[in-house]
C-alpha cells in the first residue's frame, strides 16, 4: 500500500487530499483539508501574483505538512492551476513554494486540467453524454462528453474571482455591470464552436462556486448531510431562482445565506455566471454535481500506470 498526498493549488483555495492506494487498484481517501487563500486576488490584466496572496498560499501549504509528512510509503504530488498558469511571475512563486515546503509544483496546462476533470468525474458518475463545467477562481474548464469519451475540451481564462473583480459583482450588482459581464461571457463562449454539439445535454458541475450552489440548495431543502453533493441534481429553474436570490441582496446579507461560506459571498455571483450563461445558450434543463474532479483524475491515471 502507498499513501498519495495531492496538494491542489487553485486560484481561490488550496486543497490537500491523502489517499491510500491499495495493491488491488482501489483507493480510499483518508484525509482532506481546504484553506481559502485566494491566490488570484488582485492579479488584474497584468497577471501578476500579489505578495499578500502568495504569502497566504504558502502559509496554507506549510500548514498541510503535519498531516502527511510522517506517513509511510508516501508520494507527494503538487499541482497548480489557472492562477499560476497565467501569472507572469510564476517562476518566482514556484521557487518560493519549493524553498518553503519542498513541493515541486507541476503547473497543469488548461487542457490537462480539463482532461483530469473528465477522468475524475465521468468514472464516478457513469454518465455517457453531458457538458462538464469546472468553475474555478481564474478559469473555467469545459468538456463535451460523448458516449463516455472526451470529444472536445477547453480551458478559458475567466472564473469566479477575476469575473467578480473585472465587472464589480462583489456587492450590490448594477444592471449595467451584470449586462456587461453577460455580454463578455456570451462573446467568448460563442467562439467555442463545438458547444453547439452539447445543446440540450445536462451540465455536470465541478469547482468551488458550483459546490456552493449545491450546498445552498440542499440547505434550503433541509437535506441531511449537506456536503454529500455527488450525484445531486437541480433543474435549470432552481439554478436561476438561486441566482436571482443572490442578485437581490447586498454582500452583507449574502454572507448570512445558509450554505454559502461568508468568505465566498463576494465571488459567488461571478462564480455562477458562466453556468447561468451556458444554461441559457445550450437550453439545458438540469445540472448534476460531481465531487470528483482533477484530484480523482490524477489518482485514476496514477493507478492505471502502476
């Protein structure tokens, strides 16, 4: 048996998952920790990682070490996604991380991230035809799944944090700012020609903003085990009602909504906007949530290569 610790450095949060890999090809998650570090905060159009954001993220990575460093037969895999991928000062940041934590981060390309999402989600959900959407802090990954295979995939450089900053979606949202954000998203999504092949398909959702949408609705429906969102479904109507509810209230009131983490309240509208736009463009009637994504995809690949 081996212990595989995956440190996943996202644009809004850092996650660490420890899995036991068994000789029969199965695995079991034994620990999972998350820290909100918002690495992509303030990157702006210059795409520069900011000192405070880097400090927060490195502190979070250091805090994870006691949870895995004493484990026997240990493999540590560190991955970084959109914020680091896009950063002009990424080499400086990667050197700081290596010096502080001994983790050599692998910066995933957008296509790699989308493919790992596909591997992780489709294997666990057993769905043959869908559009997969992973909404992160600084990017969205889209995968058209046809007959269980990844027919087309792409990563686009906008997500919950940078959309919220660019279009002022953090507090009370004006009609002008919302309209500008919707026009921006539609123009960019319409450039992805193969999205037409995904019309009327369900959307399989991953990423922090989408998990928050699931938790808010499960809380509202008074479902036990709010965090158990894998396979949970909502209609497009339910998604739109939740989005409207968020738009109606300022940030202070949004922070009190059950199921919505207060530290995510300022980016939830920006985080839901890609989903809302896609549901309208593709005329999809439902969404399905996946707890499995990049990390599970990496585990699947690792096990297949042993």
